C-alpha cells in the first residue's frame, strides 16, 4: 500500500515540475518537420560514412526530400586506443577505445552557427591471443560506439528544435 501511494505521489510531482517527454505524439510532426530540414554533410572514413547514414535516418525518418534549411557538419576524430589491463608478461588483456565527434549546426541562409558541440563515447574489449577474435571484438565495439554517437548527436538536434518550439509557445501572441 505504501509503494502505491509513493508511485502516485511521484507521478504528481513529475506532472507538476514542467516535465514533458521529448517524444510527444502531437509534437512528433513538428519536430520531425524541422529535423528533416537538416542536411548532413559527408564525414570522412568508414565510421564517418556509417555515422552520416545513421544521422540521416534518425533526423529524417520519413525520408522526405525537399529544401534543406540547415547543415550539420560533423568531424569524427580517429579513435584512440589505450591499454587498460596489462598482465605480468606485458600482454595487454583489455583495450579502451575513445571516439570523439565535433559538430556544428548552421543555418544555410545566413550562415549563422546555431549549435556547436562535441560528443565523446568510450568502449572497451578483451584482447586475446587470437588476432582474429581481437579484430572482431574491436570492430564490434567501434560499430557500437558509432551507434551511440549518432544517438547522442541526433538527440541533441531534436532537443535543440524542441527548445525552439517551446520558446515559440511561451511568447505572447500579438493578435488584435
């Protein structure tokens, strides 16, 4: 009984704090219409190509064409590798990968930078004596890190446009 009351009380607190879900059904069309206007510039390297494809899919899920009002430029730095665990025989048994992407969202009409940020992701994998297994593990982690980067960047874009929509709603109407 106590937990039921606690859950109900928690919902009351959340509803009163101004919390609104990022993906509300009535706002989906508005936000998607804005994010579909983002042109994602080509990104160097294989991981960059995958990142660009994922960003296009996440920002424009309806695959609408038309005029692109914004340009998203992403620079994906080369992954850095660090040995994490070194055994007594100087063999590294675990390796860490760090991937960093820097990105800017620019308005194509006036060339104004609307958003400038970066995203970092870290992953690790086991290094084993068989080179093939280690290569597969490394490639899998790199692919997963690119997935996470695309999520972070696309959510940042969605949050940015959601904030713009909220500001528009808060402005008083000047109708007579």
